[in-house]
C-alpha cells in the first residue's frame, strides 16, 4: 500500500513537470464549457441543471482519457525505465495500481477544475445539488473505467499512438455498447447471453441514469469491476511483455 | 567465503530462441565477478533474471539464500541493480529521482536525506544534483544509475556495463568505486572491456551463446592460451636461423616459431613446456652464443586473445 502511494506520487508529480498537465486541464475545461453552452444549449433550456454538461462527458473522455493513459506503460517500455521500476522492491500490481491511481487523480483534478459551472448554475437558479454531486462522482468513476482500458492498451504496446487508438476503439465499444450500432455487429454471430452482457456494459446507458439522479449500487459496482478487470489484465500484460 | 549469489542451471528461452542455456555459478562476499562475452551472449538476460526483471524458463537464481522466483520482492530489496544504459526517469531532477528511489527502498525523511547526501558525494554528483536528468552527459547519467543502485547499501550489486560509453577518467572513477565497495559486497559486473576485468574483477566468467564457457581468475584464463608465458626475442634476419637452432634444444622450451616483422627484423617466439619459466634460460642461451637481440620479453598473453579463442568458434572451444 505504501509503495503504491510512492509510485503514484512520483507519477503525478511527473504530469506537472511538463506543460502537458496544464494544457490537458485547460482543454478539458474549455471543451466541457463549449459543449455545454453551444451544443447543449444550456441557456435555452431554461433549467437549473447540469445535465447538458454531464451528457458530453463520455464523448470527451473518449478523446481525452486515452491521451492520458497512452503513455503510462508505453513510455516506460520505450525508454527502458520499466527495468528500473520493476527491479525495485515492489510487486507488478503495486506499479500498475500506483500509475493508474496517479492518472485517475489527474483526471479528477481536471474534473474538479470544471467547478465554476456548478457555481454558475447555482447563481442562476436552484439546481438539485445532490444530483450534481452524484453526477460528479459518476463521471469520476466513468473516467476511471475509461482509464483502466487505456492503461491496459498502453501495457500492450511500446508505441503510444497505437496505445491511444487501441484505447479509443475499445472505449468506443464500451460507450456505445447499449446502442444498435454496436449490438447489431455482435447479434450477427454472438450467442444471445453475450449480446445481453455487452448491452449491459454500456458506459453511456449507466452514466445517463446517474446524471438523471439515479445512482444505484450496481452502477458503482459496474464501474469498479470494470477497473478491477482491466487493471488485472494490465498486470498480466506488463508481466508478459516487459522484456519485449 | 559466504555465498551471496547462486545460479543453478539457469535458463531463459524466448520462444524457440535460447538466450541463456543452463548457467550455474556462485559469487561470494568480497568477490567482484566479471561477466564477459560477445554482444548477445546472454549476459544481460542472466543479470535481468537475477534482478527479478525476467523470470527464468528453468533453473533457479538465489540471492542471499532467497529464490528470486518465490520471493522476488525480498531479492530485489537485497540487490542494487543498474540496468544496461542505466535508464532513469529523464524528466526528474537527480535529487527527486534519488529521493523517489530512497522512498521505495524504505528510507524516508532525515535518514533518506543523509544517505542521498553521502552517496552523491561519493559518486561526485554534487554539481548536477538539481539538474533534470535528460540534460546530463552520458557519464553523469551512468553515475546516477550507480547512485540509485548503492543507495540502500545492498549486500549484492549487479551492474550491467557500468563503464560503457565513459571517458577514461570516468571509467577509472567507476572502477575505484567498485574496488572500494568490493570487500563488503558481492558484485557482478558485465563488460566487454577486458582490461577492466584485470583492473577490478577477482574472477571472471566468459559467456557465449548463453553458455558458461570459462570460469576463473584472469590468470587462470590467461593460462589457457598457448602463448601464455612464451618468450619473444627480436633479432636481425641474419642471425635468426642459428638462434632458432640453439633455442630449440634449450631446456623447458617446447616449440620455437618465427615471423618476419614489418621493419624487416625477425621475431622468434619460444613456447614453454607447461608452466616452465624460460625467460632466464632463453636469455642465457642468447648470451652464451653471443647472439645480438634488440628485444627480449615474456608474453603474458592478453584476455582479448582468450576471449577470441573461447568465443569465436562458439561451442567448439568450450
């Protein structure tokens, strides 16, 4: 546990030694704002609610989270520092979780930086703060699930571009999996229970219910088990491919 | 001597490729073991298995009695390891990198600070301590790698080509650092600079095609050469024939051969019988027959020749 935190701390500091962190946070905040006000027509709706704001999060994450995740392991392998890291007295799981935790906290920082919009909507009207709080938590959990997929893709290749595209593609499938676009593809050949599983693992469907103020325990469990699965897969991938 | 590192039939396969093929050896406290071998011989792979980075396909590697396959974290805590090229997080400063390593190694707060100070002084990193690692010269980067390896004062040190790419002064510095630590630790150093073996190693092994081809002190290795302890004489061509005739019958000389050198003089090589010391014999034969010579010296042979004779033919010479 201690090692995990030491790894996470180093990683997180690493984000802020380059302008990358600030650029990322700035773009995230700018894009959430632009989507909310222009495409989401925040003012025209005349409602004191952040639903238009949150509804764009899955799409933004689809683009931005793989960008955060792509370097996590690819870069370690490309620069050879993976050999330094994994010959320290830590387990592979410590390293995987530590790096993931840092990236997740970083996403949390970006998400927290959107707080002025909460202030704005409170100033303009009387929103349901419970729903907004829940939506923030839901969004953070969803970011973690996206990130765990990206982490795994990053562990599979030393090429960051491939890691990015791979992560975006897999995240897209999970985002859209409740929709016919994806389901029809699987219906053609997959057994029906598998199609049901895929339909049930849609990030979009789960997140939409959260933004309407309904967060059930099973939604939390869903996102957490997504992370557990992909991080376990990451650990296996790191161990198997570290020397390649 | 206390055994610190023990490899037993250690092997590593990458698919059909056999990188390391049944290496067994032990290293004791106070020993500096040189790992020699051509590029791609399996030196780095062997070291990576001991360091817990790669898992062996078969066989075991033990450090201070702990098997790296069963207790990887324990073994890693007993080891200082510097990987080839000493990769470190380039976006960090030397200080923050060493602080990170210290924390992972279980040192924190004041103790970590004191120890980092100590190591930085020892390795002469004071001038660059607050610089980012990516702007450092190769020599400094290598020293950062060395600093992180000895930070926790480990009983076993594994250094993969610690002097590769350094200038002669830096090489000398790294070697003297190794010598200073040698008494208290077991150290494994890989290199393909053979003078280094004579300079710092108490023992050397030669690895080729993943196999252990030779194991001994540098003197042991030199003894395998036919020209080891041979006596060379340089004479003018007109006296060469009579000199060869006289030397062939001298006691302790097993064979005499001659070559013409680029400057026209003749070099005669007298090979000894077994371990016989023939320098004096050859000298007195020459004096007794008043044969003039311009040079007379004993050839120890060099490790380069041992290395070539053992590794060039691969398994044939094993």
